[in-house]
C-alpha cells in the first residue's frame, strides 16, 4: 500500500505536521526515529513555549505533541529510516529490509548539536550544560557561566547571555576568534565577557549541577579550574540529512534547501524544522514549519489527483 504522506523524524516539526496531516484525512505514517522527540527530550525546563505560563519540561511537551498526533490516528513507528529513493514516484523508504512507498514525504529529522564528547558533559546535559542560549539563558541570571566556541554562533550566544549572567567566559581553542570582525569586536569590548584563549575543556565539574570546568591550555599544557554554574556549547550543529545526500539539494553545511515555502528540490518532498532552519532553531518555529509542510503536502497531493 502506498502511503499518502510519510513523515521522517519527530520533534515539534514532525509531530505538528502529523497533527495537521491527520486532521486533513491523509492518515500519515510517522517514522519517528529511535531518538524520538528531537532535542527537546534533552531539555529540562521549557518556559518560552506559549500556553504554559508555569513552564513545562521538554519531554512532557513532546509527549503532549505525540498524544495529540496519535489522537487523530497518526501511525507512529519508533524506527530509523535506513535509506530512501527519491528518484522514483511513489517514493521509496526503507526501514532496515522493510520497504514503504509514499506519494509525499515530510522530512523533519532535525539537527544535532555538536558536543565535546566528555562523559561529564553528557551526565550534566540539562543540568547546567546546554547547547541553546536562547532556550536556557534565562535560568542563569546573575551567575557566572562559560561558552565554548569561537565563531559567530559562539559570539552571538556569549553576547546574548550577558543579558542574564553576571560574567561570561568565552573559551576558545585558538588565539583569535573565527567570528566576523564586527562580532569579534563586540565580544572583545564587552565588559561582561572574558575570552580564555588557546584553551579546551577537559572535564565538566559537579555532581548534580555544574560547579566548574577543568581546563587545559593547548600551548602551555597548564591545567586549571574555572568556577562557573553553566556551560553552553556553541561549536555548531549537524543537520541529520545523511540519507538524503545526493537526492535533494542541500546547502554547504548540509541543511535542506527549500523554496515555495517548504518544498525541497524534489516535488512532493517537503522539509520542516531544524533540518532546514539554521537560524532560529526554536520549538515554536519548528512547529510552525511543520504546520506549513503538512498544508503544502496536502495542497500538492490535491494537484496530483
């Protein structure tokens, strides 16, 4: 049986697309991935999603999205898509050896923040370690915090965090920032930001919450400790688009390129959320794109009939 629409990936984008597609009587099949729910599953407190004046945890928010999608008869598979063939129509999708066909596809596989790869970082993720200043900066009011990175993203995150933190340490592994000149100038001239050059984080300190960092100077090999209550990683994101390489147009960083709202370079294939958005990366913008993708898919299917 050929599905009318298959949604690959979950998170706010995919689940919102599922809600809208299901209400349009498209009976969507969602292949949500083994790490269902997207990056919000790693977020403890969400206070900027409208409708929750007292806040909500990321997993609770995603569980609500999921139940709502299932309420309208979205079929959800907790599996990873192993490969796709977008050169034929209906499109072909494989989950291991199982093959599915779809008249349309919505890609909502998201993007993964790049981490340092430390065990202590993983253990304290959501407990003082974050990869989203916009999401979590508010919780660090009047605290000393650190940002790791040296590009425009790190500069933007550090400057944004000065609105809340009493002190922001920008830790960079080189002796000059990779950020644009204007962003670097703003960072270097800001009285709340101190740049720690030629340095990497060796360990995140703390049992239940971040209490500090163990640092290593790459030039002198000197080990030191820095007392902070938060660590923000700003070393980039990797869009989860590997299975689509060579089949749809991606930008030089791997994000899906769209035109005509959410349509990709392949008619009938749409993209929503962080997989196509490297600017905002917020739950609410991803949900909005999911809504758009479902409506775009419904209208496209109508033209095909």
